[in-house]
C-alpha cells in the first residue's frame, strides 16, 4: 500500500490582502500543503503560534512592527520554520532576516513555482534564498572581509557549461519550468542537472547554489 505524503500546515503573515490571497492560492494548490491560519499583524501572528504550524510565510513590513522582530519570538516559542517573503531586497535586510532566524528568504516578485518550491525546500530542512538575495549576501561578506585569508577547502567538481547556464537563469529568478523553456530542455532534465549541481557544490537550494558558484568564480551575474 502506497503511503500518502504528510500534509504540512502553513500559516501566512501578510498585511496586503491581495498578496495574502495570492499566497493562499499558491499554497492551496499543493496537495501536500494546507493553510492553518493567516494574520495581517504581529499581534495576530502571535496568536497563531499555539496552532503549531509547520511553517510561517512571513512578510517584514507590517502595521504594528517588523516581521524581523516576530521571527525570534516564533523560534523561541515553537519549532516552526520561518520563510520570509518580502519586497525588501536590500543587503542589510537580507542579512538581518537570516541573523534573526529566518530559514529562507524570497522576494515577493518570485513566480508561484519558486515560492512553492521555497516552501517545500524549507520544510525539508533546506534554506532557499532568492538569487538576488544571495548576491547581496556575497557582497556583504566581501565588504566585511575584503581581504580574507585563503583557507584550504575541499576540492569540488567543476560545473559543466550547461550547469553554469542553468544557474545563470536561476540567478535571474526563473523557476524550474521557466528555466526548462529558456534552455529548450525538459523539466526532468533540469531536475537532473540540479541534482548534479547540488552534489558538486554541496548545497541543497538554488539560492545556495548560486551563492556558492559565485564565490567559486564559476558564475558572473
């Protein structure tokens, strides 16, 4: 007998009703996800913590404060994952969010496929980061330590030209399906390339792959 996939309970913290409805539609379309609560303020979000969602999709700019202040409280009171989805893409906000305990960071203009994939990756223990956010993180590290001491690192396999091409379109925010169309290959082939990229770079999300490839000098965006 085939065992059904577990249903993960998702809560959404978003004050824009149109964006909230957009996120609810994305989540509701997945057979393995369900909405357990929504909130438009931090006060309402605090009240949904006892509902024990598996993941909270959280905005940053809210009427009664910042989602960056809510995330540490969420982490202290539960084992819930926190995935930031926001319009703020500046370097300081990205770094602050991840330092506050966010498990991932996506931008609101990400496609539905990218947002859904980000939720699933976060639930599996990954740390999805929008490619542009990964660029900010790299810039942050360069400014913090402009002349780093070169340390011995494990020798990783080289990426193929096709894998670099795929990471380039990911860095532009494209989803698996969009990347497949752009490169003229099947989504299955994209998936096979992604598995190889993750193995070679020792990462588990597209944002981390873009970030790692840029640090290695394999990718210029």
